[in-house]
C-alpha cells in the first residue's frame, strides 16, 4: 500500500467515523429525549468527531446533526420541513456546533504543533546527547593515548637520562682525585637521583600500566593495589575469580581505571585504614567491587558524588555498556559496585 492509498483509507475512516458518531448520537438522543435535550447529545458527538477526525469531518457531522435535529426532534418529526418557527433553534444549534468544531479544531492543531515541536526538540536533544557521548568517548581515548605517550617518554627517555647522571656521579665518586667531602656530596646526590628515578618509574606506571598490556587485568590490579597500599599506608585486600580470556582491552582498561579512581577517592576522602577490591566474572558479566571502612558520605548528595570522580567512572563504563552504583552513608564507609555485561566481552573478543 502506497502513501496515496493509505491517505484515502484514512480519510474514508475519518468521515465514516464521523457519520457513525452522529448516528450513535441520534440513537442515544432518542433513548434519552425524555430526560436530556437531543442538542446536548449531538453536540457531544460533534465534539468527538472534531477531536478524533478533524475539522472537515466535523463540519459534515454538524450538518448531519442539524438535519437530525430537524428530522427527529422538531415537530412535525420525521419530516425535513425546516419550519420558520423552529429556524432560530436550528440556527442556534448550528452556530454552537460550528463554534465547538472551530475551537476543537484549533486546539487540536495547537496540540499537534506542540507535539511536533516536542518531538523535534526531543530528537535534537538525543542527537546532541549522542554527539556529546561520542565526544566524551573520543576524549577519554585521546587521554589514554596521551597518558601512554607521556608514560613511555618518562620511562624510556627521562629514566635513561637519570641513569646516565647516576653513572656519572658514580664515576666522579670513584675517582681518586675526588676529595672525601665532595665524595659524600656525590653519594647523597646519587641517592637522590635514584629516588627520583624510582618516583618517575612509579609515575610512568600510574600513567600507563605495562602490566595491564602484557600480563592482563588481574596482575595489573594486584600490582596497583600493592603499590597503593604501600604509598598510602592502607591495608587493602585483593580478591579475584576467573575472568574471560582474552578480556577485551577496552573492558580491562575501563575496570583498571575505575579501580584506580576509586582507590584515589579512598585516599583523598575516606580516612579509611582498610579496603577491599574484588573482581570476578558471573553468567551476566564481570563484577568489580571496591569498598572501604572510612567515614563515608551522604549517598543522596549528587554534588558530592560528582566531585569524587564518579562522573568519569560513569562515562568510562557507558562506553563499554557498563554501570556503576555507589552505596555510602556517614560513618559506614563506601561501596562502589561496577558491572560490565557478558555480551560485550564475547562480542569484543569475537
């Protein structure tokens, strides 16, 4: 069926429905004429026709209703006499019917225009939301690439330069012509250089985990937890189950960054002395839980959650169709529950 045929059938249904509405109105008016004026019933029928069928079918309905008033309810009945004595009543009914049709048609047009504007606005909002989500995904991808580049630069270039500096300090200290007082200073500088090298190695690892690339998610998380525990003096228990192999890189990176962000929040805000990280796979997907025994916060405070980096978590998880839930209460700690669907893991691995 083409558009023209569909339009014809729709018009036929609109006009046919209007005629049916008037016939039903006449039948009801005949049943209720002892208690209710027929004009009221037929006006309701016209109103229904104008609402559902539109302006011109309602005009047809008004004409039919006017004839029905004269034929069935105006003496002599069953006769289209159009007696002048009853002409004012018929004219009044016609004018009222026309007014009802006009008002209803205008209201319907206004509602259609409003609905169209709402649909257009909703479409634009969805388009802009999709564009913003795509942009956010590209920004996160670009951020990861930049972190990786800076991490490699620190590890490969800066660390080598510090290594050369350390060798030079060792050579100066080993030179017999170097006075003992200078040798002590060189030894101290060598220790400081080694400390800077270790700090750069740690920073490079935090920017981009080579363990995640070469060993997988579980070893990378285990190393992250150990380093975080030592650096912040927080006892952290790490537990894990069997995970799908191979795990999609985008899923592994997402879970690693969410864990990193959650641990950072614990160190900055929770005042916790212990925490737990648990990652495992279920039939429905991968589950990651990070919880602490800290002071917690008001879980209903949107501003608080947004200020703790949860926006970044949600955006990262949105890219892999995952979800995050934060449960917290004052003096009861915080629990971050993350889920990534199993379907994504299988599709990404295919």
